[in-house]
DNA sequence: GCTATATTCAAGTAATCACTTGATTACTGG
DNA sequence: CCAGTAATCAAGTGATTACTTGAATATAGC
C-alpha cells in the first residue's frame, strides 16, 4: 500500500509536470501569448516570432502533446488554437505570478517601455472605465485578422503599419487610447509614441483582449 | 525599435519561463504540494519524498531562485516555505488545468484509488457542506505538525499511524469524514479503508487545507 | 576546542532538450 | 499527373538538466 502510493504519486506528479514542461520554454510561452489572440497557422506563428518553421512546428506539437493546443488541418494549412479558455486563464495566472514574484520583469519592462508617461502616467482601472464608457477613441492597433477574431467593443481597427497614413481619420479634440495584445506587446507603445509626436492626446491600455475578457467584459467579433 | 522590441520580448518570456521551469519537474511539484501544507526543513522534505538530501536541497534552491519559496535558517535547520499565497493558488490552478486537460490523471487516479465508493460515492460539495455544518466527525489524518500548521475548524487530529489504536475514541453512530493533504494524498484513502473495515461509516474529503481555504472557508491553527 | 548533524557545494555522468538542416509527406491548382 | 507550398519528420550537435557521490560549511551541545 505504501509502496503503491509512491507509484501513484510519481504518476500523478509526472502528469502535472507535463503542463509545467510545456510552460518551461520562452518560445512556447510566446506562442501561447500569440494564440491567446486567436487561432493561427504554423507559418504565421513562425513569421511573427522569428523562429524557423520546423522549430515552430515542433514547439506547437509539444504544446499539443500537453493538450494545451488543438490543431486542425484545412487544405494545406494547419491551424493551431488554444484548447480552451482555461488555458488562456492559466497563462494569465502564470504571467501575474511572475509579475508579482520576479522583480526582473518590472525592471526589464521599465527599461524598454518606461519612458515617462507611456507606462505609468495613467491609472489603469480608470482608463478601463473610460474605455467602457466610450468617452475616449479606442484604437486596436493589432493586425486586422486579430481585430476580427475579437476586439474591445467600440474599438476601431487601425493596425500600427497603417496608423501614420490614416491619422486624418482620427478626431482631433478627443483623447485616444490604444491597445494591442497585452502588457508585453509593443504595438500600442509605438502607436502612442507616434500619436503624441503628432500632437494627439494618447494613452496605452495594457490589457489585451484576453485580459479584457478576464475582467468580465464582453468582446466583439468581426471585421471593421 | 522593432529590433529592440525583440530583445524586450525575449527578456520578458525568459522571465516567465523561470516559473514554468520551476514547475517542470515532478519532484519539485511534489515539494510544492508538501510545502502547501506548511513550512518544512530540507530533511523532513527529503524523508517525505524519498529523495536524497542533496538532491532535495538542490530542487529547493531552484524553487527559491524562481522566488516561489523562501528559506530561513534557524540554528542548523533551514526551513523552506511558500513565498506567498499566490504560489499556492498558482499550484492549484496548474493542478486543475491538468485535471481538466489530461485524461491520464483521472485514469491513474481511478486505477489506484478508485475502488467503488472511496472516490465517487459522495458528492463533493455536499460533503463539504456536511463538514461545515459539523454534522459529521471530521478527522485530519495527516501528521500532527501539519494539523498544527492549519486544519479545518472542528476537525480532530488523528494521524493515520495512530488511527488503528485510537479507534475507541470515535463515536460509533456518527458518519466520519477523513481528509489529508489533497486529492493526490493517500492518507485519507487508507484511513477510510481501515474505518470501513472496522464497521464505521466513513468517506474521504478530497480537499486538503489549501483547497478548503481556496473555497473561502476559515482555517484553524494550533495543536490538538 | 571537539564532535555530530543539517545543509550546501562541486564534480561527474547519463538523459533530455533546443535548434538546425535536409528530406518527406500531403494537399492545391493547373 | 506535375509543380509549388505548408507542415512534419529524422538525424545530428551543443547546451541544459537530474541525480549521485564525496567533500566542505556551519552550527549546537558537550
């Protein structure tokens, strides 16, 4: 009985460690982060992360073996997606644990994004409330497909690469809030920099769509 | 800007992966599980897990490097403990993700614990309510130190090793509920087996103290 | 100061992991 | 059926990890 208890425990912890192992690689975490925005093909993920296609495929297969992703083949493309909402929730928990435990994250973030104002000027919950009320112009600066897969209600799709030439579409007097994939995504940071340079009043919302959803707010679907 | 974005992302995901790496080993997960019951010395953890002392120490240091544990030395003993409640919460999240995603866990559990009745006979929430109301005799069958570090209010400390010779202390007519460290702990399973063999009406509560606390219920502290 | 004990350190070995490269498979469109 | 492309597979290499063993440190009690 005592002996077989050992066997049982070994087997269970071995299984739990499958999830841990899947989360043990920076590359795989980046893939999960991207997939939290919506389904994607191998090729798209490889392009976005800068990894080789074979390597990307291998990482995706490991995530799939841990049941964190599902894959379906349509024609010549294989589309990977998160296996469930609980996977996104778990990733968010990991992220917030890391943020609260590892001072290094705040340090690194401050180093790269932390010019005055972009990060800390605005109270986050207050910003969220303004976004909810619709008292600001909200820009989704991610690629259009991601906007289509899910966006904050009322937000306009304005991918970063188009932003500069579409500035004319933006109302002048009104404050602007830009968001992208989440706290470690640099798109919105760049957008805010550009907007401020051109005289707009702009702030960055750190939340991505998964974070927004986790706050309990609704998400809109469909192209612009 | 784009280039430095890559550097930033690499740095951030590298940090997140520190948590994942810490969780990637079955041994370390078992250590976390034990430490969720309360602080412990290296020696005690080594004894409980059957690992060598040096190996245990090394795993503990890795967990500490990921800031999941803190250590304090008192005399010749080093006591490790979870770095915060969020660590226990995260471990619980990992566990529940694994349970919902990996069918293997249920399978293994069924194989080892799943004789009729021990696991599935009782509705879990119903059992919890009976424990809360005090309408059953609740036994904490873990070692006495763990009981002292925190137990379900109203539970009696009755370590598994003493159970057989202390059966006389138990009321005959009343239903008994035994609990231990959590769903993968075999102490309560053994206790229930013994009790039933001796004619008691006994059930196992799968929750451990951390799970009980996570339900939002209070925890009592101190020896019997 | 000496001894015993808890813990950590250092070094070595086997196993596993990450990434690359080149080949292979599987499907689409002509 | 053929060419082109997305994805996977297979094999190889260097890096990292897990565990063991034996030595080193540090503290308590004598």
